[in-house]
C-alpha cells in the first residue's frame, strides 16, 4: 500500500493511499493521533475519510427524491452501512511535495449509490499544524445525497484517556439507541455527563455520540481540545460546514486494547442523515462541496 510522508517545522505526517487515511501525525516526535502499522489493514477506521456519508445508515436503506436505495451492510452486528464507500479504495496521488499531499478517488456508481462523485482529499503541514480538507464534485446527471467526515483518533499524551481533560464547544448531543446507536433525539448537554463546554476530566464517561449546537467563532471555526495531565495536548478545529461532531472514547471489550485514543469526527450531517434528511447535502449535478479541518499540538 502506497503512502506519502510530509513535513514542516516541528510537524510530520504520513498519509496512505488506502482511504486517504492519516496514518501518523507527530509534533516534535510525539504522536498526535493513534497511528497504525505500515502496510497492514486500517484498524477501527483510523484516519480515514468517510464519504459519501459519515457514520451509519440504518439497515443500509434510504429513500431519496422518491427513489428507494439499498446499500451493502458492512457493520453486520448493527445491520448498518457504515462510513461510506471511499475508505476501502486506493486513492490516486495527484500532488506530493515536501509539506503537502493531494489524493483523489471516484465514488460510485455503486450498489445503492448510483451517483459518481470525484472526491479529493488534501493534507498540508505548516508551523501551525495539519490543515486538511475534502472536496466532492458530482459527475452524475442527478442530485446526489452526500456527507463527509475525517476519522482521526486524537492522543493528548501518555496518561490513560480517563485522566485527559476535554473541552467541546457543543450545547447538544444526539441520543441514540443502546444496541444499534441509531438516532433518537437531540438532547441538551446541560446537567448531563456529556457537558464538556468547560474543560474537565473525561473520567470513566463512555461516549459514542454526535454533538451539535456547536459554538463557532466570528471567523467561522470551532475547536475541541484534549489535554494530558502531564501538560501535553492536541486540538482539532473545523469550519461551519460541519455542524456535527462525533466523539468516541474507543471503548473495546477484551482482548482488544481499550480507550486507546479519542475519535473526533467533524461531520457535515448526523448519523442516518440519508433517512432523516438532517443537514444532508443535496449535491446538484456539476456542483462541488468542500469541508476543512485542522489538527495541532497544544
């Protein structure tokens, strides 16, 4: 599997052709994301680009503009179509310099998604960190349903995740069913264990939920920060195209390694948006959509 290294200042990164995944991101030699081994499978969707939908679609079924569609099920334990169609693909290299790399792929037409899209991921390093984004252009003659997110697992430092301090500028979260993690309703974080608007310890809290009602700056950016008690930390910022933020504490049952990092996924739409229509992008023929985010040491 081909991969591409980039470097700038005190940052270095490695991006793989498979899934345009961020395999490594380091600052002064410290991992800012949970890496995965070179040449092997990508565990737990680490660092991939999830497109043309983020998260899951219930039963792999949806209706769009009067037509019924059925996608292959790849999350069999929950009977859902998970994380889109782009992550298993080997993306094509378009540009590669010392500090930047651009990869592209064609998604569709495919079973359950008859809309050909060109999806391009770009990664660039500078002294301020990693700057990334995805554009999607609809080459179909029909309007296409679309959503996207990155899927990094952030690493604040060497202490266990329970000891990290988390700050999330979100006033609401999407409650989900306990078995299939499918949407129920948006709840306010007030008085709830998911209220991280002021920095506080994660502790034993288990999270695998989408957050919303996000506070953006006047410049149109929002920012999450997670810090290790030893003083290191990592932040992620994103633009207004992503009104949802999936957070997952990476809880696993033995013998799998538990709570290795914090999955942070700025999403353009919530889980199962192909069915709910919530913030679903309707990409017109010939139209292009772009989302961007950044990751940096604190």
